[in-house]
C-alpha cells in the first residue's frame, strides 16, 4: 500500500514523480543561503566560467524532462500486466532489483558518456552542451543536449528498468532516488553529513573533477559507483583543499 494508490496509477507516478522530485531537490539547493565555506567553486565562477545563462539551463532541463516523460509513460504502460493485478515482490527482492538497475544504469552511462568524449563530433555537437557548466549547480544536473538526454538518461533508464524486472511501483522509488543522486552530484556543495558523500565515493567532488578542464578524460562514471573508472583506468583521485578566499576545491592528485 502506497499513499498514491487509488488516486493515480503506478505508471503515471513513475513518469512524473521523478520530475517533481528533481525540482523540489534542486530548488532546495537553489534556495540555500550562500554557504561560501562549503562551495567547490567560488560563487563568481558560476557567472564567469559557465557559458550558458540560468534561464537557458532551466529551458533545457524542462525539454529533456518532457521527452523523458513521453518515453517513460509509453514504456511503463506497455509493459504493465494486462490484468492490472501486479503483485509486488518482497522487500529484499525489490532491493536486489534496485541494485541490479543501479549497476546496469552505471554500465550504460559509463560507456555512452566515455564515447561521447572520445568521438569528436559527438562531443562538439552534443555532449559539450553539458560541459558549458564548468561550475556545476543543482538545477543544471540534467542540462544536456536532447540527443544526449535521450541516449544517456532515457534509454539508460529504460534498459535498467527492463533488465532488473522491477514493477512500475518499484521504479518510482528507483528513478526518484537516481534523480536525487544526480542532482546532488551537481550541487557544487560539500556539506557536512551529506549521506551521499558518506555512502558513495562517486559524489559531488568526484563528478566535479570531471567538469574541470584537466579532468575531462577521467571520472566518467555516473551516477552511483566508480567501478568502471577503476577497472578501465579512468579513475582520477583527488583531494579536497581549502581555498584561501574561502570554500573548498576538488584538486586532482595526478596531472597529465
């Protein structure tokens, strides 16, 4: 029994809940006080280094979410049990399905993401749009070219859902969790006690390295683990150091 049962279907919830969660969580970060002592980039960096205005980022994210919603609603409704009597697996089984989906999504996104860096055409015309945010922030977590959004996130999410065998109801939990993790990875803040920083090596600072010019060829893994980076030699270790003017910097420990 879930709170939306009897009001909206699991398929509709699985389509739109991640979008709502994205804007709530990203909005939370947007409304926080300056917190300059915990920023991975000085506040002025967002204005001086980023190559796209905030309004364009919002429009880009909304476009991607529109495309994702269309695909998600189609996928969830066409794969549901025709009898509508879907039996939810046990909690341990659902947890296993979510873990499988996490690994599948990580695998898909690592190889597609890395290829978009290696293929000069794709990087120049598609993936470079995301890297216009040199100093990432929460709202821009899903700021991508529509083709990248389709290939990396939408297709990756669909494959994760299908391979794991999860129900639409379990998918609500998984995709909302994936969205929160992705937003957190781009928030640009290293806050004390952040549970994602405690549980995941692949976190805000880890991904910030990838957004730096010297780190473009490293730390491709997203959004959960760092397995593929370590297995395939693209892992870049880093250290968090205090900036003289305040705040923190994720600094590469090995340089080309």
